[in-house]
C-alpha cells in the first residue's frame, strides 16, 4: 500500500515528498521490522521505541512514525513526526485493514466490574432477534456464529480485556468479513489510556461502575475515572448506571445523549420488585417510559440485575420489543466464572461458587448476594490477591472478607513475580483476627481443605480466578482448573 493511501484512509497529514513510498507492513516491535516496514515508535512502561529508530532503518524500515527524533539518521527512511504515536497507531492499523471500525456497529462496555457479563448478555439478546453478532473481551474473541478468532494473533491465555491495535483491528476486519452487524466489546481503562480504541466511533458506550482497581497503573481514582470517561467522548449514546457515584459524575461531565439505569428508581430504565431465589436465580420488573415487562433470570446476585438491566436498556433503545428482551434474558444460563455454581453428579449437602471477584467492591457484592440467597449453613470464602498489581486493595479485601464471611481461607491468586506469602501478609492487615480464618498459600491445597471441611448447608466461594484455567507464579503460567479440583476433592472426601 502506498503511504499516501494509508495516511489518507487514516485521515492523517503527509508531506507530498513521501506519498509514493510503498509500505509492506506496520510494526512496533523492532524484531518484526523487515524491508518496506512502517515502524511506529511507542514509548512503553519499560521500553521506548524511539531508541530503536536507527536499528529499524538498518533492518529495512522505509517510514518512521515518531514523536521525536533524537539523532541524525541515514538510509533513506522517511521520518514522520506526530504528537501521539499511540493514537496514530490505532488509526493506521484500522486504515490498513480497510476501516472495519467504520463498517460495524460497535458497542463498548467499560467499568471496574461487569464488562464481561454485559457483553455476553448483549450478544445473547441481539442474537435472539437474529442479528449477526461478535464479541471481544476477557473470555476471548468470537465472530458470527461463535467462531473463535484465536488464529489472528489472540493469545487465548493472555487474559487481555482489550487487545493491542495490531490484533484489535485485524479482529474487526475478520468480524466485518464474516458479516457481523454488532460487536460487543469490553473496553478497559488501560486500553483507553493507551489509545488502543482511538480509531473507533462507538455506536454506544455502557458504564457499569467504578471501584478501586488498577491504581498501580492509574495512581489515583481521579485518573482511573478520567481514563474511563474518554470512552464517552467517542460514542453516539451513553448508557450509565445512575446508582454509581462515578456514574453520576459521568452524567455531569459528558455531552453525548445519555440514558440511565437504576435499581433505586432514579433512571430511564428501572428494575423494581427485585427478588432473589435460593438456586442462583432472580427476577425483577423492568420499567421504562412507556411500559414494563417481567424478567426472570437464571443468574443470581444484584450484579445480575444491574448487568441485564443495562443490556436491556440498549436493546430497547435499538427498537427490540420488551417481550423479546425478556424472553432472551430468561434463556441466558450465566457467564463462565461469574457467580458460577459448580455442578456435581450428586448431592453433597453443600455448594461451591466460582467468581472472578478480585476487587473489594466485587467481593462485597458477591458475598452479599450469596448471603441473600442462602438460609442455613456458613459462607466460606477462599481468596487471594494478584501479584504485581494494586497493593492497596489487599487490606481492603481482607476487611470485606472478615465482615461478610463466616470462615475465610486466604491463599494465592496469580502471585506473578511477587512472593505469595508477602501478598498474604498484606491481606492479613485487614483480616479481623477474632474471626475464623486460615492461611493456606497453595491454592490447590486450600480448595481441597475447603471441600474436606465443608458442612451441610455451607456455600464455599472461590473468588478471584473465575473463568481462568491457569495460575501464574514466579516460575510462569501453569494449568489450573478450579472446577476440576473441586470435583476431584468432592469425589475423594464425599464419595457417592
């Protein structure tokens, strides 16, 4: 592709002397530079691509896109200086793949908790009507008909909420080629801060909530909120959880058309008469400006109400009938690793729930939801905190665990490069020493201990890993399936 065509599609200015340069690929990794490459210099957290400009030219790069030139280079490469290489990178990749972002109706979902569930629910509702849908997020990337898109550079084990531009716009290209109409996409605060989505004009943006997380990256809640808020300058319509204090702030700060959801009677779409069952289900009446409809869910917890309410709001705003929305919601069986009740072939007298909750707020909501659905027995919580992440939330999670659990088992959860005992020590600063708790650093041993000591009526909650089927420690990534560990322990200690 000629540089003039690429920059034209990306709506970027280019000097006429560079127009006829032929580009063979776009790269940010110096190891991928070949003859004919356009090399974009990205300043990362640990490495700065600007330091490799000379090396890129020697490897055959014909165009260098950079924010600054530190030395005089020879070799014939065109030097294009711009203000923000991250933002331009997104636009260049989108242009390279023929502007798939402009041909799709993309809905971005952001917030600390609930992104995965809202995207899954949206896809289910819109597919019920017959729309061709795709999804991008933590649980993977899927095109029309559920076709997995791991063959386009997505590492199924990466657990990256929003892929990097090199992969993201190729995904959108594949999705558009498959004939998709809607794409439901999780948009992380990291992705927004790092400009990964800057080439996308979102059909709608959904704000679920904002609670403490990722402060190792954003440093403050204000900066975290600022990153989230960016999405709402890139969309046509905003759907905002009005029950969240940051949602209220967002409503005051944005200028796009906004619709609100609420469980407290202060929104455009309101959940009333909420009722929770004992078997992981709930119901409510969905009320809106010109009517209402009953909703029956095969999911439990207040977050299930919030998540389905936001998905329903967008569906209704798109013209899908209330009865169809209600029917679609009733068919959803839940989301992997989100308040997922582990199935066993026979009755053991106790239950096990797996959930991704890894923030203080998510853990609190999970525990409150489980307590509201059970009548006898104890709530046994097993959890840890991730390594190389926000240390400040560890004590807070310890406080929540002690306050809302009957028994607590503190263990590891993706300790990464940190010592797991050091992480546990941080958690213990918030644990009430007068309450019942035990420390078992090995997560597999901790799960087996929880099962072995379960009593009739107990609910064991395994929090933190959710859908993940691996554990990361100082030696790397290892297979780790909590469902398999639970079932094996049950068969061993509670044989039929």
